[in-house]
C-alpha cells in the first residue's frame, strides 16, 4: 500500500473507532505494512507514520488501559476537528462557484486540493450549493500540453520550498536553456501562468512563462527539508503586472490622474490608490513603469478622466488622444 493511502486509512480507522486500537489490532488491519517482516521493522515503519501524522497536525496518541477502557492508539477528536467557520449559504455558494470555475479551467495549481475542498463544501451543504447569479469563465488559459501537470508540480514545489529544474524555451533564440529555480510564487494574468523565483543561472529573481517550460523536475532529495526561504520582502505584484501600467518598461513615474463627474465616486475601484478630494472630483497618484499603459487606460475611461501631471505624462496623454481622434475621424469620413 502506498504511504499516503496507508496514512489516510490509518486516520480513518482511528476516527471511526469507539475505543482505543491496540498495536496488535493495527498489525492485523495493516498486514502488508505492520504485520509482515520482523517486529522491529514493523514498529519502525509505524513510528515513522506516527511522526508524519503529528507533523501534519493530526494528534495521534497512546492511552494506557483503565478499568473500563483497553490500551491503544486514538486520535483526539477535539484537537483534530476545527471549529465551524459559520459561513452562510450565500458565502458557501460564492466559494463553490469560484472554486468550480477555477477547477473547470483545466489548469489550476493545487487542483487536487481544490477538488477535495469543493467536495467538503458540497458534503457539509448537503449537496452542491446553488450557483450565484454570476457567470465565471476561466477557459481562456493558454492551452498547452501537460500544463495542469506542470502547475501541480510547481504548486507542490513552492508549497514545500523545493527547487525545480527547468528546460525553458526562449522564443528569441528558439532554444531551451537549463535552469535551476527556487519558486517564490505563481500568477495568472490574461490566460498566462507565470512562475516567479530565484534563477540560479542569472543570480536574480526572474519570471518564467509556464507554457514555455519544456521539462520540469522537482528536487526529490531530502523531501522534508526546504531548499530555500522566500524573502520576506517578496511580492508577486512587483514581478507580474496586475494593471497595464505596471509592466517594467521604464523607471517608476508618479502620475496624477483627475476623475470627475460619475467617475469621481469610482476612483477607489478604478485605481489601486487612495483617492484624494479635489475641487473638481477626486485625484489619484499612480506609480507607472509603463506610461503608455496608464495613458491608454485613462483614455478608455472617457472625458471624465484626465492626466494632470507630470508634464511628460500630460504630453503623452495629448498625443495618444490626438491619435485616437484622428483615427476616429478617418474611419467616419
């Protein structure tokens, strides 16, 4: 029996038991694992399994015999079960819908853990909760062979902080380079998954598109010991852009944007910055490393959004606005 399956069966047996389970009973229940071979080797295997369960937070203990109780092993139920979170039916429905959409995308890291969590939600809710009235589509993820397996491998490596070895294809050189990477995190943006981590070849933090990984191997040595620590200052958003102006094309530039009219009250949701009251509406200051990305976004909001400064940003705003106007005039002439 595989070790993971054995541990799950062991926990299930102890949780279902009405009394402590003796060592002899465990040997009988797991003949191929604890009942065959020398007694010493079987005891060592069981001790390793106990240590694994304790490391996972499962309180397996041994109780001595008492007047009305035999000796044996038990799992302390009060310490094993977490208190109920107390989510409402609506909150469960939202979680279930979001998780189902992510799972249906076919490429989501930790998919087995997510599927297990969804089964738990369905179990405690007496069946799948009713879907909220929203449409979720995550099917735009880049369709690449073995992508789900790669994501699961990366998820496992990042969770346990084990280094990975990659054959990474470059569209520029049309060749694959051999890399060892300490994975810090995964991010999905516009259908593309990215791995961010320390590249041993470049001696720096690098971003890798998962669909360009040709081969992936997780370091299997010392599986219980992490290979690295993630720096406390690391943030995914510093390396994978969330907003169109966060692509690192130039040095950071602080840009003031004014929102008026109906957009004024939406400033906090339209930009990841704290709005400041202005006589004409609300003003936000955005740090951009892709000025064109920010200006195009501002233009997409219409005439109630305007770039106030600095001069370089104002001029670029005018240039792109003029190009849009010219193109529109040409298309309607």
